[in-house]
């Protein structure tokens, strides 16, 4: 039975996918590793600021081998690794607690009953991560700049509709931003209205979908401008996200452009 999403009206999530479908969801496959690590070690020690202890972060950097955050890259700018030095594990910790799969108890991050029950079920974990990231996550806490409010900056029904219709092949970040956000209505910005829209989408749409294996991102080489990134749907996007009325030509509240 499809799972009715809370992210936007009309969206359901596929509950019948096998584990192999999530092999490119970095957040899902590595969150499962962290849950198992916590179970095997009877919890993960926390610092006074409620971050995961350095021992766990060091293990995660080696175990996850997260593209762009490989150990050699992380140690290039850090002598030791704390949770804030490895953004994927910091966000993962936040998501797992918000999803009530982990909780803080007596100085440790331990599994909840739901966290123990989800072990090995990647489809259920992907759903929990997706729902939590787009409904409960504090994006502003992890953003470099204090971003002003943008009209429609969290209209995920609209965003997913744009991706469904326009991102089957590579599209530029700037084009995607202009399709998703009314750039001409942005009157507070750091560099330009278009750059502001790109930063918003990168933080609040593209990174979550990319880390969940739903979008592919081509960032070019290290010298490529941020705005020249290119994006396209991954196969998992259409397999995991379902808009039931599309085939009948009745999109309902989800808009397609």
C-alpha cells in the first residue's frame, strides 16, 4: 500500500521497493550503518553539546566514504574529526533523532523501538528520512548565510512537478531556480536574486534529493562556478515518488511546468 506523504498534497511514496533500489541513496544506506553501529555498541557516546563522539565520527568517515567528504578531504582541513566537521553525519544524526529512530538517553544516542524495528528495511528508512527532511528539518541552522524569506521557497509540490517534467535530462541550476522560484520577487539578497534562488534550492531541495538518491548532480571540476551545476532526475525519483493522478491528466494540487 502506498504511503501518503505529508510533504505535499497528492504525493505518495512507494513502499514496495526492494533494498537494491536504494543502493545510491547515500543517506539511506549510511544511516542504516549508523543505526547498526549504535545497536552493536549499545548506544553512541555524546559530547556535552549532544554531538556524536569523535570515535564514531572517525569511524563514519572511513565507513561511509561519502563523495566530496572522503577522509583525505576531511583531514586536509581538520586534524581530528568532530561531528560538525563531517556534515553528512551531522545531518544524519539530526534526521534520525527527529524521525524518532534514535533518542538521547543518559549521555548516549540510542535506538528507539522504531529504530530497532526498521533494521534492514531500507524502503521504510528512506520514507522516514524523506518525510523528516522535508517536514521537520531546520534548514536555516545548516546554511552558510542567513537567507531572507523567498516566496514559494518550500512549495515542494511545485518543485517536484518541475523536476518531473523538466529534469529527465541535464538542466542547469540557474534554469531550475528560475522555473521553481519567482526570482523577480526576491528583493533581499547577498549577490544577486538569481544567486539567492540557487542557494535556496541547493540547500533545501537539491542536496536532500541528491543525498537520498533521487537527483543526480554534476558539479563540474573544482574551479567550476557554483551556478554551473547541472541536475537531472535519478531513476529512483520516479520509482519512489508517485503522483497517482498524472496518468489521468489530473494533477490536482501538484503543478507541472
